[in-house]
C-alpha cells in the first residue's frame, strides 16, 4: 500500500501525516507517517480487505472504507483539505 499526501491549496507535500490501515477481518492496525515528500508505504500486507485513514492536525481526515489488497495498491496523490476551507 502506498501513496503521497499533499495540500492542494499550497501545492505542498504534507510531512508527518498519520496513516492507519486497519484489517477489516480482525481489526489489526498498521500505522505509519508520511515522509518529507508526503509519501507513505505499508509493506508485507496479507491479502484481504482493509480500511484506510489519513490524519494531520488542521486538515480534514481522509478515509477509504474498503481496499482490497489482492494486488499491490498505490493510491496516487491524496489531497488533504485544510479544515478552514
């Protein structure tokens, strides 16, 4: 599972966003943070269904209720919107 998080208003990468992937079947969570380029990776996942959330203070949370990891998943660029917008 991979992706890149950015602020579309400032067109800047968002460093330090908390990325949580949760196994829908057993509730086990995998957590990481975005790097200085806004990138994140969660490796060595089993095949199954997961939910994903991305959070960073002053930004609206971004969530996906169900992602199938039958194959590698790259979410591409994920926009986090500032809460004041």
